[in-house]
C-alpha cells in the first residue's frame, strides 16, 4: 500500500466497565483498514500513546480516556472510510 492511500485516525476511547487493553485493542484493530497489524503491535502503540497506563500497572478504570491511533484506507473521493 502506498503512503498516500491511507489516513491516520486519532481517537479517544472512554473505558467502559470490564474493558481491558486487549479488548480495546481488538475493537480498534478491526477499524484499522490501512494495512495489516497484529494485536500485540497494536497494544504496544496504545501503550506508547498513553504512558500513564504503564504507571497504573496496566489497570484501566471506567471513565479513563485512552488515546488510540489507527489507519484507514482512503476512499476514492479522498475521504476516509467510516470509523
């Protein structure tokens, strides 16, 4: 895939009861249509964007705000796909 064929999406996820770093990664990995990524790689990206997660021993609480970035394929008209 060429660099110009994808768009970076920056999102903030509000943690819900029962969610984990793994489950959040699974959710957003499905939205990542701009290229193949693996779950462990995706989780590492979330950890890099949110250093406070490591400081909290990777414990998430309802209401926590987690920054997530993923890539989507650019549509023919120049717009990015639904997310």
